[in-house]
C-alpha cells in the first residue's frame, strides 16, 4: 500500500521550535509529492489530557450506551480516513513527554 493520505498528530507548546520545523518539513514533503494530510495540533486544539468520569465509566465497564465525546468522534474520523499516522512531538531524555498544563 502506498501513502495517499497521512494524519499527523502534532504536540508542542511553541510555534518556534525544532519540533515545529520538523512538522513543517514533513508537510512540505507531503505537499511536494502530491500527498494529502490532516493534522491534529494537540496544544492548538486545547486537547484535554484528563479522563472524565463518564469516559472512565464507559471504558471501564465496556458500556457503549454512554456516548463518545464529539472531539473523540472527530479524531476517530481523521484516523480512519488516513492510511498513515504520523506522530510529531519532542523527545526529552529519550522519552515522549506528556502534554502538560502549567
């Protein structure tokens, strides 16, 4: 299978970083090769890292009667539409950092 459409999950708090340059260079490579892409910018979207009680109850008890959050449904659609997933984030001390709110 060849790459046609990539979904990028990007996570960095600063627009002025090596990580943002990597993102931009990757997107340029996709554009130059006539590939399409979508992007989820976790900081830009104010992505909530904490699980809510309703999310916990749905997942812990396999209760699919409880609805998924609208933002989760959007992300699922983006992932399902892609034939490649790309994660771009900084690596500190050889580990991926958690998205943090300070």
